[in-house]
C-alpha cells in the first residue's frame, strides 16, 4: 500500500520543515505502508533533510524529459536525484489542463525519470464531460497505453484521478473507482493509486477495494492529522 501526499503549490520551506518534523513524529512506528510527500520544488531540499533517517520518502510534482537544456522553469531528473528525491509525479490532471501536457510529453517525462533512477507515478483520468459522454474507457486506454508503450517493463505506478473529483469535494464511489482500476489493470498490470478527494472519512473504504493499491492525496495531505489518518487507514487494511 502506497500513500502519497501531493501538496501542489502550498507550503514554504519553513512550513515544510515544521510539517515534516510533525509528520515523522506522528507516524513513527507505522509499518507496511509506503509513504511519500510531494512538496513544491522550493521545499524539496528541506523535506529531504528533515525526513532523512525516516521511512517517509520525498518526491517531486513533475520532472522534465531532457537531461539539461534551454527549458526555462523546468527541472531535470538528475537535479532531483542530487537533492535526494526518490521519485516524481508525471501527467497530473492540473498539468494536463493548465500547462498543455499531452500523453506524449507525459510518457517522455516518465521515461527520463526512470532512466535516471527515479520512481514514477503517472496520472490518468477522465473529465466530467468525458465520463458523461461515455468516453471514460477510451480516454483511460489512450492515457494508459501511452505510458505502457514508453515503459513496457511495467516499472511504474499509475494514479487514477477522475478529474471531476479533484479539488471539487466530489469522490468517485468505491464501486466506480474499483471499476476504473480494474479496467486500467486489464490494460497494464501495475499498481494503481486512487486520487480524487481522498479524505480520512473515505480512505479506508476506497483503499479497501481489491484493485486499489493506495492513494494520491491532495488537499487532505496539507494537514498532519488528516494525512496521518489516511496513512493509518491504509495501515489498518
């Protein structure tokens, strides 16, 4: 079971140190659950230092496909590795929606990250409009197969994040989530996290479904108690 906190554009370096210290103390003794947090780039080094010696990993929210070059605003896998970062998210729906990420660029980022030794969490998911028009499986198929074609050995974690459930307070029912996870795994047999308004109140039910291998947590990962409660829900399964 893997529980990942995606902080998005929240927390300064000093806030990160405070949070990580409290989280490490709060989750001391938790076993059999892999835990990672994904702070903004400016807080990665502080998170790595604060969590050194703990079982909590630090990952980035994105990574570029080039080793170096004239890519203003981007960060390479080698830069992340030198910081001590363990992995990276690629293809988050907000990157696709606001910054023009495509299935092709997501795949390129995933390949570069793996080649540099970073673990990868590649996000897939449909919008409300796509679900209502019956295109969910087509959208998922295209997104999943782009990653599979790029990483055919399966050395990746996917995160199913129905776009209509991100930051909206809406959550896919456990049955809907399980149905989507089963479909994704029929295409690509890799671990699949659920990410769509995961909260302490629904975490155990969602992660208790047979096709769900953990959670990619957004807003609920910004408070120590709520994120710890989700980790504890995974620990109790």
